[in-house]
DNA sequence: CATCGGCTATGCATTTTTGTATGACTGAAC
DNA sequence: GTTCAGTCATACAAAAATGCATAGCCGATG
């Protein structure tokens, strides 16, 4: 087995897979379409495999190509991580660190924390990746992640921040107009804001919060940010972080019936422990989140 | 942040890191020394970092370069995995699968299993990686691993094979000449074969097997294979798999005092579940190992 | 049905990368 | 001290990859 496949070819291959066409990949990669085309041909020859079925409206990836995608993405992640760790040379805190968090945390909680951190270390650059999908730190999609789950991998360095409490909230204006529900049954007469497609996380909670079911929602949104915005604008009653509700002057509703504790963890690959930029960011996130929880 | 670092540069960089010199890397990569040198220079410029301090006796990697090594290795693993999964296209079972196992398992147990498997699927190619270090399947150092530990990662598909029992053994000739020890104390008068540097695994067992300590060993070898060979040639008394001892006509000694159960698992990345070549190999390994355990 | 915007494929000139050959240096061995 | 095997750096020619321009094809749109 000849190991002589140029790595550039994989990069072009991934580009085509992502963009769906030679031209698109060329644009994304900053090279020209004929070059990308030649790369793909070269890769197919090197591997002895058909990767795409050509059509003039684009390229259709074969099964083989699809199966290779995950590894190609991982390879790209590694390349990016490599570039990041290279930016970490000086003794000082500098370079790029990539932080992953949920949308709500990333939009509502992290900005002030990161702003302060940047003020302290102006040479530090931060990439914020917001996604509710659990990022894979081992594959280096991010350097540091804020998660609601205790990490399981031994190679991960984790610190428990505490518990974020979720509860039902509404804007005072809404409650003034529609009344404050006193029992769970009262909710039926209210505009309840909830999810549309249940995520894995919601399914896991599942039955634990009864009477909070898709069919009962008057307003459905999969984006947690959208739900939060709806609550804030008095559209109805929905779940959000208690700390956020308090901060924004929202009123909590039925606190005894609806309360959810989310364990919060900050996680980092243990190899990065001795990287100043990661270490510093890790600590700043921990401190900032604890402050947020304290309210 | 320009993402325009050619991936080839990383490959040459890793080559230099591995080989310790431009010339060595060039040989390993099948290109010439000036090219590797230029690649390194290009990478240093692209990243704005000094990766090596030049000397005419070789290149000395900087801290930065060393910190980047792990990611570079991971990237290389991904490239290799990519090439392997490409070889998996046909409907039939073909292509390369990389199996990792301990030295003893790999030398003493797997060969017949793999031979039979290859007879059944001639288009299947197998790379056997023997190492007592726990291979990292998530980083794709291997497709399938035989391990003595229950895997912890959720992304790994694992099957428990059973328990491998270790016990003290000696060749009948040795025992005929030196007598069969009847008590643990008797061992002091015997040639006991053991480890030199305790591995993490041995340290973990630690005190569980008393009277089996480095200082008491007459023959020390870190290679399990060497220990096994010594036992087989009547050099003394040592630990080995009971199944192997039985197969080779070794006699077990002090079975009640020295018995160790090792859980055995076969592990695979879950993404590979639908890869015929991996699936088939996984099953063959499971079956073969169970047969081995049954004796 | 003609047009337009998207795509791929190909020929050709140019740029870039690579290899070859060589020189200069180091450290170990004799 | 000299030789030898190893290293890196550099100059120049050869090879290869790239970009440009263009042709051809498809599908949507008016």
C-alpha cells in the first residue's frame, strides 16, 4: 500500500464534499476550478476509487466518498488545531483559542466574560463556536467546551462549575395581561413557548417534566435564543435559565412544578493544559460562569 | 487568520519531527532534502513561528514544534484512515483493516484467527499493530483494538469477550530439575521471571499479587514475549496466559496463590460498523478469541 | 425558444515546485 | 590530523502544478 497520497488532495476532496461542486470548492479554497478537478482525479487514481459521479450540474459523491467524509473533516480539524497551537509560541498569552458552547450560553453569558478576558490579554484571539450539538473535543473541533454533561473521556480535563437552574418565566407585562398561573392546569389557558423537534437532550429529560409536552405549546421554536426572545417580548411563558430571568426582570412562574438543574462543565483536552492561552481562557470561563450562577 | 497553510507542509513537518533531520524526513517521505527544507521554511513563514533551531548535525525542534506534534500525528492518522476507508468501496469484503493488540495476543493468539479470516476473504488486507500501549481508536491509530480494559468512550463499539486468566507457569523440564514449589515461600529458591520496568498496568495491579515483586525476580524482561519464551525454554517460572500454557504443555504452579483475571474487549469506532471489512474482522476476532478462551 | 447563470472539461502559457549537483560544515573514528 | 559519513544550504535546470481562457452542457427563467 503506497502511502503517497498528497494531503492537499484530501483537502480539495473535502472542499468538494462540502461545497458540492468543483467550482464551489475552488472558491472556498482560493484556487481555481480546474485545479480542484485535477486534484479529485488524482485522488481517485491514487486510491483506485470513484469518489464522485460527474454531472454538469455538479458532482454527486459516491458511497465511498461519503464514508470518507468524517475522517476528512477530522483531518481538517487537526490542521486547524495545528495552526492554532502554532500561534501559541510566545511566553505571553497569545494566539487563537476556539471555544464551543450552547447558543444561549454563547450569546447571553459568555460575551462579557470573553470581553474582559480580551481586555486583560489583548493578544488573545477567540473563536466562539455556538452549537447545541455536543462538540467533539477529541477531534479538536474546539479547544475548550462549555457543556451540560459530565465529560466521559479520560483524556479530557474537566471542571464542574455548578448547576444552572431552568424554570418557567414570563415577562411581567404578559402576566399582568393574562394573569399568573397558579397551578399546572392553569397553563392550558396560556401561551406556552416550547420546542418543535425534541432534541436528544429533551428526550432524555422526557417524562421528568410532565405537562411540558409538544402538543401543549402555543409557540414552538427550536432555537433556544428564539424562545428566550419570545419570552422577553411578552409572547408567553417558557423555560429559561433562572439567572437570565432574574437579570432581565422576567418573573418566574410555578417554580415548584418546573425546575430543572443542569450540571455545567468546562472541558478541555488535557494536552492543552500547559498552553497559556488555553489555560487562561479555561480559568476565565470557569470564573465567569460561576459568577453568572451566583447571579 | 489565513487558513492557507498547505497540508503538505504539515506532513513534511511531521516527517522532520519523527526523523530528526531534513535528510531523514526526505528519505522517509520519498522526496528530496531541499524540498523538505523548503517546506519547513514555508510552514514557519506561514505560521509566523520558529519550528526548529538549525544545526549542521540536524534540526532541534522548538517547544512550539513539540507542542504541535500530537496534532500532526493525529492528522497523519486521519490521512491513513482516510486511505483505508477508501479501500472499502466494493460490495464485497476488501481493503485494509488495521488491528491493534498486545504483543502476546498478536503473536500467540491472533495469527491463526487472522489466517482463517484471510482465507475466507482473500481481498482483505490486515495490518497488525502490536503495542502494549493502549492505542487510541478515536484518533484512528487503528480500526479495531483488542484490549484488556473496558473502553470508556461512548463513540466506541465494544464487545466483551470474557476473561483471560494469567497464572504462574514453568516448563516440565525445569520443574523436574528444580522441583515444584508448593508454597509461595518456596519461590524464593526458584528462577522467577518477571518485569523490569513496571508498566502502568502492573502498577495498577500493584499489591494485588503479593510476593511478585521486582526484587525477587531472577530473570527480568519487559517484553512479555521474551518472558514467555524464557518460560517455554525452561528458564524458570513466570506469568503467562493459562490458555497458552495449556496449549504449549507448560505446567501451572501455585494456581491458588497466583491467578489474575483480565477482562478482554474488542473495540471499534462506531462509524465503522457499516464497513464490511471492519465488521467481518470484528466478528472474526470475537469468535477466535472466545475459542481461544474456551481452550 | 432564446437567454442566462451555473457547472465541468480541456488546451496552452506561465508560474511554482521539485530534483540534481555541489559546497560547506560537523563530529566520530582511525 | 585525516578521512568518512552524516548534516544543511544554495544555484540552476527540469518537471509539475497552476491559472487563464474557452468550449460545451444543463436547467431555470422570461
